[in-house]
C-alpha cells in the first residue's frame, strides 16, 4: 500500500479532491489492506531505534542512558512487530504467502 | 626499566609465542639467548635483495609478454620468470619473519602491496581494456543517472539499492574520468583499499586477541609481526574477482570497515559499544543497505551469530539493523522483489538447488574450465584447512580466546546466510569472499608455532603463482577486446532505441535506458541456447518494447563463453554462417570481433508464446544477477 493511495483516499473522502477523483479514492480505500500503517510506522521505528542505540551507548550515569535502558523493552517489542509485519508483507510480495 | 621487560618471560618454551612477551634477545626457534644483530642484518638485506630480484623478474616478465589467451586464461601469456618473481615475493616476507620480533611489518606490507600491484595490473598491461564483462553492465546502471534519466528501479536491479550508481555518476561527473579508465583502475584501487581495514582487523586479532596482558602495550612479540601474513593470505587466496566495478565491491569495502570496528569492539572492548562505535556500526550498515542487499544480509548473519554467542553485548543492535534492512527492502526495493518473485520462490533456501548451481554446475564446460574450477575449489579448501589447523593448534595450546571465538562465530554467521541465495551460482564465491578476512585472521593464530609458520609461508609462496590460474582462469571470456569496445560504441550511439540479443554486454553498457538486452549464451534452465534462439530472439525471450527494432550480435566474448562454459567451441561460427545466408538478417556493422545483424521478422516469426510464457521468459531478463563466471 503506497502512501499516495492513502493520501488520495483521505482527500477524496474529505471532499478536497474534485469529483473526478472520487472513484480513485474509493479504489484506493478498496486497495487498503490491513498493513497500510506499516510504511509510516516503520520509518518512525527506525528513527526511534537508532536514537535508542545512541542512548544506550552513553555512560551509565547519564540521564538519557537511564531513559534508554528503561524504554528498551517496549521499543524493541514495537520494532519486532514492525520487522515481523514487514517480513510478512515482503513474503506476500514474493509469493511465499497468499 | 625498558618497556621490553615489563612482562615476564614465559617459564617454559611455548609453541604459542605469538602473543607472549619475548625478551629482546630470545631466538624465536629455540628460546635460547644469543646475539641476533649480525644475523638480523644479513636477513634484512637478503629480504630486500630478494624483493628487488622478485620485482625485476615479475615486471620484466610482464614487459616482455604479449596477450595469448587459452582455456586456462592469462597464464600462457606470461613467462616462467614472472611466476618465479611471484614466488619470491612472499619468500622475501618469509625471510623478514626469520628475524623474529625484529621483522619489519612495514616491509612485509610493502611486499603485499607490490604483489597486488603486479598481479592486479598484469591483465591491464597486457589487454589495455577494462576486463570482466559485468563491469560494463554495472556501468550501465550508472549511465542513466549520468544522462539525467534518473533511477529506474523497475528496469535496473541495482537502482533498488542506488548508492553505487549515484556515487559513481558523481565521480564521473565531477572528475570527467572516462568510463573505461574508471573501470580499468577500479579493481586495483579497491583491492588496495581493502588492505587498510583488513590490516586493522588482523592486527587486532593477532596482538590483542588472547588476553588482557597483550593489551597492556609495548612488548614487541611475534603477534605484532604476524598479522601481515593475513594480508598475504587475503591477496593470494582471493581469486573471486569481486573487486571489479560493481556495487558489491564498494559494499565489501564498507563490510570490511564495519568488521574492523566490530573486531575492535568484541576483542578489545569485551563487546561493549561506545557512542563512536555505535555510530560507526549503524552508519556503515546503513551504507551497506543502500548499496547491496546480499552484503547487508551477511552483516545480519554475523550480528546474529555474535549476539547469540554473547560476544556482542548489545542485543538491540541486531533488532535495529534488522529493522533498517527490512524497511528499505519493503518500502524502497519492493520492485526488485516483485520482479524477482518467481526466481526467489524456487531458489530461496533450497539447499539442493544451492549446491547444484553453486558447486556442481560450476565444474562443467570445457575440460580446461572444469580444471580451473576444480583448482579453485582445491585452493579454497587449502585455506580452510590452514585456518582449521591453526585454530586447533591454538585451542589445544591455550584454550579458548576471544579472537578465535569471534572468528568461529563470524564464519558460522556467514555460512548461516549462504542458503538465502538470490544470485544463482555466485553465492559460494561470495561466502568465500566474506569469510576471507576471518579465515586469514584465524590462519595466522598459530603463527607462533615454528613449523606452522614455515608451512604458512610455503603455502603462500606456492599459491602466489597459482593465483594467476585461479584469478584469471576465465580470462578468455573476461577479456574485452578493443574491437568489442568499438562494437559497444556502435550499439550505444547508432542503434537506440533497440532490443539487443547477444554480444554481451554491448547492450548493457551505455545508453542503457534506450536499450533492452538479452544474453545469448545463458542457458534456459538446463537447456543451452540453440540456433533457434538466434533465428528468432523472441522465441524464448520476452521483450519490454516489442515496437523497438531487434538486433543480433555475435561477438568474440560470446564465442569464448560458449567454449568455456558450455564446451561448444564451434557453435558461434555455425550461427554466423546461418545468419549470413538468411535474408531476414542484414549486417549493419562488422569488425573481426563483432558482427551486428538487423532482424526483420517474417510473419511466422511473431512471438509464439502466450502471455504467461512470455512473462516467464521475461523473468530471465536479469542482465547481471544470473551471470555465470
């Protein structure tokens, strides 16, 4: 699912796009799958995980290091969900799963 | 108190002198004290004399040679003096090592650099054109960027990981360097560049790998002079030619640099990452992801193995790198996976297919080509045997050490990823390439054992001339003649837009956005190309632009490929005689190495395949990924 399709869908339903685009909006929504959120979430997850790695590299006495240590488990859990979901999506594209 | 006596001498003679402190006057062979100076001076001068002799022989040998290629490649072009020179170069290093801890590592590194310069420049001096046909294909990925067409990930595989075409286009644009000059010097430049991070890896493993005591600095032990032996092993056993103008060559440089940082972290810092090493590891991994998918997979394999072995104390690192990898593949490189889906479904994680295409089908073709392939396997086996024996000696002598455990975990990580092959029959070659730095490191681990040291130097000296056979054994095909270059120029300047069948890589080099090309010597599965493929290029090949005119190219390179890889030496002559007589084919260009025909399909020659068959045939249209070496 591309971000463009999501944008078209949102704009169509909001009435921003002219009437000629209505069908495209409907089509875009029809094309939405359960993993449409993966693109934006995965990009955000990369940024957060890189920041987490940098935080965990600081000396133990630094406040950011302690924060990073506390946030590790929930952030890793989210990252793993993104990795697994993306892997599933990639397997769909290749044709390993239908 | 001098720095040399900070450490205690070993209480008994040890076979593991490599990392032990040795007093300033200990013989490396007997442990006895005696005055080394006079002998040392003689050895030093002998080494330099032998070096001068070796370089004179090798350079003189090249200067007096002319290009003469056969089924064994470049070897027939070179005189015996050249090979003797190659043997003497590592022997000059061996004499340096006879000086024990007084050996000059600078001199030995200089020997390796000279070997690389001589061996890597030899084909260029004899051929005067960039070798290795896939180099031209890879420039074909740079060409659309240079011409302002931009990135076309649906058409060009490596535009899905576009760092290489973008950077190379910038280099060409900024410097004005010609594509052929760039491709010609690229391998030797990359090989020399590899030696820098590799030297850091080997030095760390050899000096710091066995205990905290080694890290305290100062004492010049055998370990400190052993590490250049790893450079020798890397140069002599690296027959893979993967330093040609390609994304993977650049990615490999990133990979070794990444590995140097990782070795530093694991061996010297007990697996603890600092801010600087974290930034370096993540930054280099990101560059690898942007450049080459297989290299990034190997990095993930290594990270997983090191994390599982608890040698790297940052489990989140594998998660973060895995996330970066998968996000890129899904959101940016999606076109590749959609395009390549059929092939991936049939080959990914298929062990039997992996063994067949990577090993069995390599030892085929002409008898000479099969012998070269067998020699490569043997040479690779020798390196693994050296590394295995060295590790065994080390483990039996001093138990587990962090550097040896790192090496074993690293190799396991590389091997683990091997079946995830998307590249047809090149995966084992790449596994060897990725393993080489650590194999070299492990093979010098027992350098302190005198007998093993002799064995190692002898192996390097014997393998140095054999390298010409293993590295340049396919030169009959890898060589691109000036006439072929002229044919490429005609194709890119006079034919577009056009479909090009044969003459690989004429249609993949320049002006590639307006050319669609198919390789005529690649087999269709288990079936080799037949005459019918030339008489009707649409028979088994799907073309994206059916409205473009189609040309058939017959070239010296295709003939060499047919001879080497399929043992059909007269096939292209047969094709030429048939096309010359057929009115559907008209010669539009010819020189001694290239003939180009325009093709006017008869009414009955329209594509006989239906949409599904054409789609399957079209899925073979992958210019560089499935090329056989």
